[in-house]
């Protein structure tokens, strides 16, 4: 899983039928402290995330399918959580 921040949304006039009711988000990876940590990528939204929110992303086809309830999804990257906070305290 990866941390990221939603920086935009992508509209597609044509997409696979299994994605018809899903938003496609533009996500920039972040370090735990919230700073940008790489190039932005596309991810299908499974949780109702919005612009500016920190999110938890899975980037693997099998996990993507489970998150979307699809057997063989045509995607591999899915937003699966909205992050409230990150605690880096070592216990």
C-alpha cells in the first residue's frame, strides 16, 4: 500500500463497463509527513475520496479486484482509504 494525495480527477467519455460508476483520480505519492514523493498516477476511487485528501492506495491487480468486487478488473491501482492522520511514533 502507498500514501498519496488526490490532486485531480480524470473524466473519460469511454471506459470499460466495469468502471462506469467509478471516479478516476489523479494521485501524487507522498511521504508519511505529507511531502510529495514522486510522479502522479491514475487510480480508481473505491471510497469516495475528493480533491486534496490524503489517501491509501493499493497498486496490484489482485488487491484492486478485491477492493472493487471484480474478478478481473482492467486496472491495478485503487484508492481504498481516506487517511485521517499518520503517527510515526516508534513503540
